[in-house]
């Protein structure tokens, strides 16, 4: 009987302890829901022992790190630079496609801009003499148009006057070349030379359709030339007459924060472009005059047309002088022989050396000086993109960009006192292995100094971030 009484007492005691634990758990849940910290009311000895099965359970795999923290820092930087370069390349490609569609208008506008840079000082001079804006523009434009027309007429007239003599001399040169090949050291047989002529005639007969289509393409190129010339003429007229107002209108598309800087860069860029065009015209004129005089003294046919071609090709840096000089040497060789060709080559090289080492540095000056490597690369890219017009526009474009970038950098240094934090937004900056300078690492002396300084106004907080681990 006593055992039964003890057993029932034990059951009651365990039931009361279980009820107390349930009441404590319910109270803790109510307090945590109300925002108060839970307080363990149950005695420590009342805690249930852990289950043996749970204690014997093997531990799970450790948590995996974030993927971004595993990628090396250099790979992350290279990847982010790469996708930005891809975006820029895509933007340039789209712009090039748009420009290729409207290439005629773009080239005509560029030519009109260059002609305006050449004629605008004349308009300004006429304005100082008392001419109205319209009268000064009309006088300058008509005078330039008449001058270009007279030069073109003179060149055509010289070609028509000398074409018969040139044809005869070319035929004589071909006959001399045939005789030299037959009687010279190569001992070429006459039948082989005749076979070459027959093959050329047969090729022309078999490919007459291609020759005809090439002629039609030439006609289309002539039509495009006159269309572009008309657009360039209109661009020149309006820029000469109302260039200042057009420039102010273009400034409205610039953001307000950058408008003052761009407005200040505009006159500098225009001065560079004007100096480049006028200097190039003067250098080309000197080349044409002196090389033309040398060719005329050596009795080479069509000296004046060759001088005009030398003047026009001088607007294509490096390549133009090479092509025009080679053309003059070839004409001299075909018409007057090897000795005259060598003398013409000497004249061309002498004048070009004087131009490169004396005329261009003296006339163009430092304002439009561009490194020769930049000239070569820009001419090559311009030729690949837009042919001869692209080669003509490439170097002045590089000179203008050089002036604009230099002015904008100087303006930024003078007017922007605190540029602020560098631009960010990439994940690589957030994962940088170096801690920011103004953020001390936990537990360092800088943090302690900053905490102590908060009581005095917090002025020294984070001033010693150099102790942060790198």
C-alpha cells in the first residue's frame, strides 16, 4: 500500500512540474510577442536531458560561401571592364551604321564646316570694314565659288591643251619600253609582247559588261559628288551667315551643369579648326607652286594640272603628298625618260622635306600639333571608314578633339573644387580586398579613438582608418 502511495505521489509531482513548464513557455511566448525579453522561470534542474539520438546525429556540411566572394579580385575587375568595353563597342558600331546610311550628308557637312573655317575670317574682316552680315557672307561665298570655278576651268583647259601631246609622249614611251624589253638584257620576244596586248584586248571584250557597269557606277558617283557639293554649299552659306546663333541653339542640348564648360570650349575648338585649315591651305599652295615650277622648268607636260593635283592631295596628310609626288614622277618618266623622272623626284622630296621640317611647324604652330603616330592611325581609320573624304577629315577631327579635351580638363581643375567620391556601382568595388580609408575595422585603435572623440563633438571619428586590414 505504501508503494502505491509513493508512486502516485511521484506521478503528481511530475505532472505539476510539467504544468509549470507549460505555463513558463506560454508566458515567454506572450512576452516575446509583446517585444519583451523572455525570462526563463523554470529551474535549471528541471530541464529535460537531450535525446541520445539527437546527440549521436552526425553534423551537416558547412555552409557554402557566396559565389561573388570566391571569384578572384583580378577576374572580377577584368570582367567588369570587359562588359563596359562591350557596351562602348556596341554603341560605336550602331553609330557607324547610322553614319554609313547618311554618309553623304555627314561628309557634305564636314566639308562645309572646313570651307566655313577657311572663309569665316574673310567675313569677319568685311564686317570690320562696314559690310552687313548678309553682304559680307554673299561676297565671300560668291568670291570663293568664282575662284574655285576659275581654278577648275584652268585645269580642264590645260588638260585639253596638252592631252594630244601627252598621248603622243605616252605612246612613244610605250614603244621605247617595248624596244628596251626586246633589245635589253631580258631579251623578251616580240610575240610575247603582242600576246600580252591581245590578252588585254580579249579581256576587255569578255568583260565589257563589268566595264559598262563600272562606267555607270562612275556616273552615280558624279551625281553623288554634285549632290554633296550642293549640300556643302548650303551648309557653308548658313554657317557663315548665322553661325553664332546655330552654336547657341546647339548649346541648348547640353546639360546645364556642363553648358558653361562646352560654351568655353567652342571658341577654342573653332580657333584650332580655323588655324588648321588656313595653315594647310597655305602649305599646300607653297608645295604646289614650287613643285609646279620645278616640273615646268624640267619641261614635263601638264605642269599646271599636276601642280593643282599636288595642291588638292596636300589636304590628305602623308598619303596625299606621296600619291601626288609619285604621279608627277610617273608622268615625267613616261614622257621625258629616266633622267627627268629622277630630277622630278629630287624636286618633290626637297619641297616635302622643307614642308615637313620648316613650313608646318612654323605655319601651323603648336596649337594644332598632332603626333605623327596619331596622324597615321587617324588617316588609316578615316580611309577605311569613308575613303578619301574620311582621310581628309581625320586629322582636323583629332586636332579638334585634342583641344576640346585639354580645355575641359583645365576647366574642371579651375572650377570644380571638390569632385566628390568617385563613381561606383560595380560589385567589384564592394568586394575590394582593401577596406575604405574612412571606415575603421572593428576593434582597432581608430575605432576606439573615434568612439572617444564622439563625446567631444565626434570630429576625430574614423580619422585613422589606416589600421584596417588589407
